């Protein structure tokens, strides 16, 4: 990758770090918020899903206007609103105020992912995009390695409000660098598409077999992963018996493994084929999904090892999977398609959160029941992605021809 590409991806990774951390930090706070506000699993799932479902709405609306603006300007606007919402979360005083704050954050946050992916796809050629996606996934890894453990430390030591304050302050400090180093991405404005044609292009997505396949693949990919995520921390604390003060280690170890594997997987995907790497990573991840969702009272070092492998294999699915999805559309309509993809992923995330709350329930001691059912559903969805990936690759080859 060229120097300017590395700087761009690094900044996008840091932005992604704050964006993902704001979303991730709510889930490990479950073992604090559930007893504090006396929440059931379904009520906590509503708090988690409120961000995703509001992001779904804003992402869907963005489909019709995303390609009318410079991608940099739209990204900075969305990020500024996102940071305001994060500040609001820090001052929530109960269930309903938190839900409102999460909705505001989600409305702006829903615009961010599509713009990041569109900027990367417009600026960086496909032959180097696997490495770029690997670096971009470093934002997720950093959120796990540094953000979540540190956020949990602040929550355990001081109060649960502090992680949101830290994320918002870090994001404000990042803004000047984004203004300076992110290039204007407006080549798609040279031949602007009229609203009527834009609407037509939207409907054309559903007649394009490659793009429909990519969207189905994206929805199943995020749903299969996320269905077991929201309740992991309460499950570890109240079922597996991991002491609350050691839960940051789960995300620290997992994040380090994810950070390392993201770079390796990105290079392997460019060298050996994105679909091949995706399939192997997906099949390996199934083993650890089953172990996590059926975990007895194991010693901490065994739990850490399992989560390290799970984080790595999950990253191994996401990096080549996202690279395949970005290739399903041309630059001219990439903004709209990626907004729809972000919309689909938000819907998958919100649906998975609600489903996890409906299927499981907690007892008087906040132990989670039926969590293993979530693992079995995840396995089915991952295997579905494996089968669809073959079809998606054939469609992408037809586009290249």
C-alpha cells in the first residue's frame, strides 16, 4: 500500500475504533446495568438493539442521498452527530433515557460505516483492498484490545458513565486529523445521478443478482456473528463464574488475537482468494461458537484461549467477506449500495440482539438460560454464509468478465 493509502486507512481505523467501541461497550456493561436497573435479558436487548435499529433507519434513508455529497463531508457530518449522541449516553439516568440516547447515536452512526467502506473502495484498488480491510479491521481489534478493557476498568473502578465520556473526547480530538488528511472523495459527482435515476438504481439493486447475493451474504454474516455477542459478558459472569474484574482480559486477549489475525488474513485473502480464506475461517469458527455457548465452569486460562481463537476466526470471516461485498458494485453507485449494505447489517445486528433477548431469559441471580440455543442458530447461519459465498464469487467473476 502507498503512504497516503496507509494514512487514510489508519485514520479510518481510528474512527472505526471510536464508532465500534461506542457500540461494543454497551454489551459488556450488561452485567453492571442489568442488576443496577433490574433489567431482564429482553429489556437489555432493547437497549442494545435501539442503536442498531435507528442506524438501520438512517442507513436506509442515506441510500437515496449518499451519492449526492462528497463522501468526506458526509462522513464528518455523521461523525460529529455521533459524538454528540455518545456524550448524551454518558449522562443517561435510566432505561428510557439510555434508549433515547442510543437512538440519537444510532441515527448518525448508521451513516458512518457505509461512508468508510465507500471511501476505502473508491480510493484503494481492489488488488490492495484486502490489506486495507485488514488494517481497517484493526479498529475493531483496537476497540477490543484497548477500548473495551479500559472502558470496563473505568466502569468497574468509577462508574459506567465514564467509558462513553472517554470515547466522545477521543473522537473530538480525532476530528482535526480527519479534516486534514482524509481526501475529498467526489469523483462520483462528476456525472451526478438525478433523483429519479437514483430511485431507479435503488430498485435495480434488487434485480442485480450479484448485489442481492452480496446483501443476503452480508445480513447472514452479521446476524450469525452477533446473535451470541450481546449476552456474552453476563453469561461469563453469572453462568461460567468468571469474576467481574477479570472480564476485561477476555476482550484484551481476543482483541490482540484479532489485531494480529486481521493483518494475516488480509494478506492471505489477497494471495489465495477471498472466498477460500472466508470458507476456512468460517468452518473453524463454528468449533469455538459451540464451545463458547456451551461453556461449563472452566478455568480462566481455558476461557481466554477459546475466546482468542474465536476472535481470530471471526475476524477471518469478516475481512475477506467485506472485501467480496465491496466488489459487487461499481464506483458510480457504490455509496448507495454500501449505505444499503450498512442498513442490512444494522438490521441484522438489531434483529440478532432482539432474538437473543427473546430466546434467553435470566433468573433471580441473573444467570442466562437457553444461551446454547443461540450458538446453534449461529452455526446454521455461518454454514449458510459458506454456501452463499460460492454463489457470490461466481457472480463477482461474471462482473469482472
